[in-house]
C-alpha cells in the first residue's frame, strides 16, 4: 500500500534512498502571500474544491484541451515510470492519478508536493490507495528534498500563477532535485498566434484573474531556467499556441 502523508503534524519518514532534508516533525509551510491574495478563490478557500474539482469544468477552462495537455505531459515523461517521479503542486482533475498509474506500471513511485494541506487532502481523497504516491506539505521554492533524487519532475499549470521571483526559485528547485540526465516537463500558457481569437478575448480575463500569467505571453520560459543546468530543450505548442509543453533535460555530469 502506498504511504500517503498529507498532514503537517505527522512525521515524514522517507526511505533511506531518498531522505528528506531536516524534516523531522513536518511543519506546515507558510501559505505565500500571493496565493492568499490572488488565488484564495481557486485553491485556498474550502469551497474552491467543491467548485473546481470537476473534470468537465477544468476541460472547459482550458477550452477543451485538458486531456490533450495531460496526455502530452505524461507521454513526455514516459509510458511507464520506473524510479522516482516528483509532481510540483496538486492539480484539479485526474492528472495525478494517471501519473501514479504510470509509476505503478514501471514499479516506480511518485511524490506530490503542495503548500496547501487542503489541496493535499483533496488529492488524497482522489488517489486509489494501491497507487505508489506520497503527498508532502512543501513550498515549491523550498523543497525539503535531497539533491538529484528524482528521475523526472512535472510542473503542470503552476508557473503562470507565480510571481517572477517565485517562478524562478521553483524552477531552480526542480533542477536541484532532478538527477543529471533527468527531465523536467512544464505545461503552461504561452502567447497565442496573432490570428487566434483568444489572444484578444482571453487576455483581459487573464489580466484580471491570473495577474502573473501574461508574463508567459511576453517572455520565454527558458529565460527562467538555470542556464548552467540545461542539457536540451524540446517545445510543443497546442491550440494555436495558447498552451505549451516544454521538456527540459538536465545536463549530465561530465
């Protein structure tokens, strides 16, 4: 049975092959100010889960592209996932279930971190206990996990919700915990092509509800990657360029 830790009072006992750094009695990480201020309605308030944890609604928000983006991200990681996989932040929908199923197929394991215990509890309720997943209360900018301890990392629609400095630190942490030669898959918004009607219709809504999202329209995600750690980049775009799947391979050690 999978070990699932989703509270901030239980000791987090990790296997010796992947010990957490200075965990002991896990304390709840502080909820970032930007999350409380701008995303209370989507993640922090208990009613958010009742509203948004609906597969059809998530698909509607992504203009019918949820399944395509989920499957594209998973396929970049691999059909079966041996070793250790990390998902940075919970996500509404069945992404984490599908990820854990691929880990099970490869006799691997999945760790999923989030700064909000409420989101971890919601994910725990969704995940079948047979799947090899653990839920850990952690801030994406301060992962209490050892260097080079994961074969792959998934960051799914997180970066557009973060201010620039937080986004950069999240990516630095993702690079730190992935092994040389391992990959990081990032799914997020991008700037749609000039002819795309949502370029003009979606922009004011993003500006109102997602105040940091338009950064990703004007700057390349590669600008926030630690240049010394990048071995290769692979980019796919979807739905007229509105969404991107970026696969980054960490440079192998010489």
